[in-house]
């Protein structure tokens, strides 16, 4: 199963993470900056998610002036990152193999589904990703009552890193962290 149900017993509210090769996705640029991303037909839905964290950390430039007893600070560029943990599914981790039937598909240019997470990381493949927050409560403009629900999608581009599968006697399934180091901005949209 590739969903996280944030509210136990409620299958309506779910988080879904999909990835695809950036060169297999449609990326709309405005002034050289991605403003829309649409994954290709071979996108890989990451199964067996344990947790998902979205990080946005602004760097801060600080300086002191002789006429003040306090420091001055301004935000600069942000570091964006997606951190997840998942139970290792052999097909999504090592690849479906495609026509070759071999782990990792037919090499670095194969589809995300055929390559799998380990080979997308190994080949340093630039990815496009989508995180679907399904049925998120959002305030209705001008309303003082209950919030409406809608699906929010966060999109971006990045690289897989931080794979570290492990197994223990007390947790007898393979689990691994997986990070998507985001290059550029998050793109937020409602569906």
C-alpha cells in the first residue's frame, strides 16, 4: 500500500508520493523557473511509507553594526528537502526490470518504475516528484465556519539520497530512510 492515513481509521485522508525521471516529465518554465510539473506515465508511486517530512529551511545572513547592541539578520535562499521512511518493497526499491527483467532495468535511461529507488539514486537521476495531500482542510475565503476540504499537491525536482536499508531482530522487515534533495522551489497547487 502506498498511502499514509494520518487519521487512523479514516481512509479518506491520505498522503501519496510519486516520482518520475525529470526528463520523462513535462516541466513548464516561466523566466527559466519551473512553475508547473506533470509526471510522465511511468511515474513510480512509493509504496509502504512510514512517514513523510517536508523541510524548508531558510538560510540566514547575520551581521553586526558598530551603532547597535544587537545583530541584524535577513533570510536568504532556502534548502528544501523531503525526508521519508519506508518498508523496502523489492520491486520499487530495486526496480521492475522492464524488458530486460534485470534489477535496475536497462540502465540509467530506463523508466523510474524499471530502475527503482536504489538505481535512481545510484545513477544520480534528476527526478520530478509529487506529494498528494488528499482531503486537506483549508479555510474558505470570508468564512468563519468550518474549513472546506481539497486535495493539495506539492511538486518539485530533486535527487534521491540517504538510502540506508536496515533490519533488526526486533524489526524483522527491511526499512530505509529516503531523502529527496530538492533543487529549486516547491510548487503548490490544489486539485
